[in-house]
């Protein structure tokens, strides 16, 4: 949903990823809400399978999120290279449910 760039944090001397929400998406309220929700959820969680968020904000008309840079193949790249074995697909599904969906449900229950 955003454009991701590799950058250098000169204050802390580390490589980071900067995710920028394109201006066309920021103009759509539902996409902006999803971007902001992603930042809130990720910043509230601490898990080895989730990104660490370092900063989030707005510069001029661009919304951005600064997070740790993870190297390697994305799930999309993996799926583009061919179908997954059923066992691997189930494993990925379980990891997503446990590491991502369940914490989001927990947050939405405690937010009221």
C-alpha cells in the first residue's frame, strides 16, 4: 500500500526502511486510516516476526513510517515463484494468525 525505501538513520547510525503513503492514497480516507492503524498496531507489539517501528509522521503532504529494514524474500516474491506446498501454506497461515491477526483482535477489544 506504500512505497518503501532503504535509508540511513544518521543519528543512530543504522539502516532503516521508510514507507511512504503515496499522495493519491493519502487523499483517500480509508487508506490513510489503514496506514495509521498499521503504525499503531506495529508500534504496540513486540514480536520477532513483526517489524519494529521507529517513527511515524507527516512531512508536507506525505505520511511516512520509519521501521527496521528486513532483508530477504517477501511473501509476494515467494508466491510469484510458484505455488507453495500445502504444509508450507498452512505454516504461513498459522504464523499470520498467531503473530498478526490475534494481537490485532486483542487491541480492538481493549480499545473500547
